[in-house]
C-alpha cells in the first residue's frame, strides 16, 4: 500500500452519523484476517451494498459499497496500523449519492492503487 492514501468522508445520513471514513480498495487488496464468524449482514434500499457489522460490538469496519461492488470500503478509523499511512481525506457528497457515485467507481480498480 502506498504511503499516502485517499479516503472519503461522506456526508450521507448513515456515514456522517457513525463517522465512517471510506478507504475503497479492490477485492484483491482486502483481507479479513479473523472474525468472519462474528459478522452479520445488513442490506437496505436497493440491496446491493452489503453492510457487515460485528455481532459482538456492533462496529461496521468495512462493507461492499454499491458504488464499488467489485471492491470493499474499509473504515479508515478501524485500521490497526493506520499510523504508518498518510490518509488524505476528501469530502464526498453522499447526500446526493445518485449524482456523485460515479466519481468513486475507479477506486476499486486494480490500477487505481
């Protein structure tokens, strides 16, 4: 992973309330090391996004976003070793998601990282 990564601070009602900072990566760059058996899934609206929550503590540390169904969005606030990264946080207008989602699509492509 590069020393500087870009993440998005979405202003939609869900992300803003829970403080989710999106670090979107391709499927091949995401590894869940442990805890899969404690995950529970939640889908709403279109049912495309797969929101995963820890069934023990309730934290949503990652999910498969509707904008990037070929990748994952990890919450930068949940990374164990984030101190070694410079995370540049860009605003994302998720309140008008339909008009802006396409600007995120490239983030889960292999050549984006």
